[in-house]
């Protein structure tokens, strides 16, 4: 038996060990695997083993100590949880023996959550549910959940749309207060506001869009001169009618964007405005903010003028009509507009050539349209190739947006979309790639816009066996809304913003208000950095929701096809473990597992290639694949290369 001194010494020793053990606080970062990490406020990162991850949830704020994990590595050992962000979640109800669980529809919450008997709402196997965490796993041993709503079953009509909308918190409905304001605006009409506007109804504007588009944001007109063009871009002007901080404005801000699902559009603004009163409809007097650009013969923009105007679009044209006219084929465009459309096309060509020479042109890829049946299931996937009419409109919108951004920069006001180029941690490898592939004596500098554009253009023209532009594009930062004027490396512009979609994007509507104030030489009310972050997050949420719904429908369609069918595909992404491929005819993406492939294959991070001797897989490479496994609900597809490929 230890005497009192020995006990005191042992207690002191334990305290010394405790005091000498590093301790920190941080936030849990989950991965798609069973392990995770914890990030501290001072930018340190520590490993969380699968056993430790079982004790916490993604986003938890924890206190932890650091212990050795063997081979010179360290790991975090959880000591307490101070806060937990994850409450509500969605998933599929699963029964295993006597155990009832929810399999979360969340890549980072990759464990089943137990549901107690009295909290199941009579859910059945396979039901899609909304639930909340009722018992945290720390220190209770395992998480528990209560079901709050049974949304439906995987085979139900339109379930893909309904489940994803509910999960994303999106709705097609507007409140009674918003509807009341809309009715007042419709009854009020445009007459009072039209009388204050510069009259540009003599200009033969036309709109060019998809045949079924009703929320028409923009109309175009170009006048040819001996040394260039005057390009007029008319943008719908809902900001003239919607008062800041009104219920209608708050609803638009909460949505932040229109959401485009395969079988339904959730408009940012009610259809009475977005598709009627504010839409630039054919032969209707409409309010518009009109940007007048003087374009030189070489496609450079010489001047920018902005008008609060009223216009009348002369025709609603669609992309195929305009593309046929450009090609000189038979078309339905009224004869009196032929010359105006050709002027627009010639102007857009000059803008395009200037961009190709001085900026960066993004890689083109086709769009895909899902044709749904009455039950909301995909019955066909149609590949939509871009034509000259799409490019015409795109060039005009890009010219308008960057001109507005340059104008705002001179005003020292407004907000912008900035893009900082290559991610900091990837700069070294991109520089090494360029130096190696372009056979340079010195390291190229890529952290200034002009230098970055120059080297990317040289990479595109190099004739390298590697798709250098694509490799570099995979190493870029994301763009951000910012109150500071800065370059957009992704497009190669000194400044950029978006102004041309105020019916569909809330930041564009806000920017209209800012510009109106500046034109009146008044102090504009700028959004805060936090507001811009919220807008960006809500827009990302909308895009993700639409993408998940589309992916679910596509994979459900693919699962109904012959499993042995070979598909032409392109490698669009790769890492050390797998390829991501995109099917050419449907745009469906899935992975090919490379972890157990035969042969001595290695992954090179600099070139994003898998190599084995002379054999090589690289980005943009064409391959043929077959389906291995499809999980529509999880939006997951796995493919294998066809016979004859490694």
C-alpha cells in the first residue's frame, strides 16, 4: 500500500503529465471517409481517428489534447464538446433487425443515426425523412435522432424535386404580404415611372433567348460605324419598382437567385414581375437600364454610358433562329431585323477576338436538358450544343458586365466579383508545370493578372501533350463577391461584376440600386461584406440543390438502361484514388476507382496524370466505360473502363 508521500508524488506526476500535454480548441472538419480533422483558430490541424470521429458531429466545437499516434504523427483526443452546429438533417429510413436508423443524405455525416421507438412517426423502410439530432454522441456513446417529417418514398411522383427542395429550404410559394405588394405594383403599372425615363424606343432592340424563356432580362442592339460599333445592352429594371427592405425585397434577398430544377423554376421574383411587368417582352414598353458601349474595330471598349431608359423590344428571337440567320440559312427572323442582327454578330465577333488576344476564354462545354414525364421522372436526356447565337449573347453580356465593373472602379464604389487565381498551395506546382512544359530557363511569374494571362495563353498555344489550360483551371481559387475592386483571374479581366440578370440574381438587383444612386450623384447604400457572403452562400445552395435533383433524375434514367452498354466519356477530374468521367451524350458524371488496379500506377499531382511506364491517363482524355454501380438517391455512379483499357 502506498504511503502518503508516494500518493502525493504520484498525484504530482499525473498533474505534470497533464500540464505538459498540449491542449487546444477547434472545429471538427469531417471527410468523406471515417476519419476527420480538427482545425484550431490559429490555423493548426490535427488528425481525428475513426474512433474519435464517432464521438462528434461535423462542425462541432471541441476541446482536445494532442497525443502521439506512432511514426512521428500526432492525433487529437477529444476532452469535451462546447457547441454543435448540426441539428436538422435529411436521409433515408433504414431498418436492420430490431434497429431503426436514418442513413443521412450528407457526405460528411457518413454514419447511420439511431431512432428511438417513440420518435419514428410510423416511418417505413426506405422512407425519405427530415429529422433532428436529439442526442449528441459525446459523451452518450452514440447519436440519436427524432423524425420530424416523412417526405415520401423514392418511387413517388416528383420525389426527387420535393425531397431536394425541402432539404435545401426552397419553396415556390411567396407570402401573402409579398403577393399583396405585387398586386399593388401590377395595378399601379409603369406609366408614372416611364414618364421619367430617357426615351430609347426608337432603337430596334431584340431579345435572344431560349424559345420558352419568359423572364427576359436583356435586349440588344448594335449600330455599325466606319470604325466600330455602338452596342446597346438593355437590362430589365425591377429595382425601379421594388423598394429596399420591403417584404418583396426581403423575399428576393432570402432566395438570392432563381432556382432552375429539371421540372420547375423557382423564381427569385414572383412571375407577375419576372415574367410580365419587368420582363422585356416583345412590343411592350418596359423600364430598362441601358448600357451604351462604343466598341472599336479591334473589339476594345472605348467608352461606357449608362441610361435610365424606356425601351420597346421589336422581337423575341430564339437561339436557333439567330444561328440560322448568321449561317445564311433560311430562318424566321423578320426581314427588317436581319441587318441589325448581323451588326450584333459582327460586333460580338470583334469582342470575342479581343478577349482571345487579351483575356481568357473559358472552355466550352455542352448543356444537357432532362425531358421529364408526368411523374417527374427522366424519360430522355438531350445534349444541347452551343451555337453562334449563344456566343453572341455571351460576348455582349461579358462586355456589359466588365464595363460596368470598370465604371464602378472609377467611382470607387459598388461591389465586384473577384478571382485571385491559382490557390496559394498550388502555385509552386503550376509554376513548375509551366517551366517544364514550355521549356523555360526561369520560373514564370503568375501572381499578377497580366503575367497570368500571358502564361496561360502560351500554355494553350504550346502544343503540349498535356491539357495545360485544363490542369491549371483545376488549381484555381473560387470567385467571390467583394466590396473591393480587384482582378478576375479566371476571365482575365482587370475588374468584373454582374449586372445583367436582376430578375434572377439578387446581387444584380442590388447593383442596379447602387448605380442609380451614383448616376444621381447620391451616396449609394452598399451591402455589407456579411450580406454579400450570405447572397453567395444562398446562390450556392440553390445551385447545389438543382444539381442534386438533376443528378438523381439522370442516374435513375441511367439505371434503367442496359448495364452492358458502353458509353463514350471524358476524364474531367482525377486524384490519387480515382478518375471522374463525364458521359458524352448525357453529361452524367461518375468515378472510376484506381486503388486496386493492376500494374505499377502512380499519380502525379503536378500534371494530374496516372502513369505506368509509357501508359498514361490524363484530363480531357476520351475513354469508354460501362456502369459498375448506380445509387440514384446518393447521386453516386461508379464506372469501369471497357475491355482493352487498364
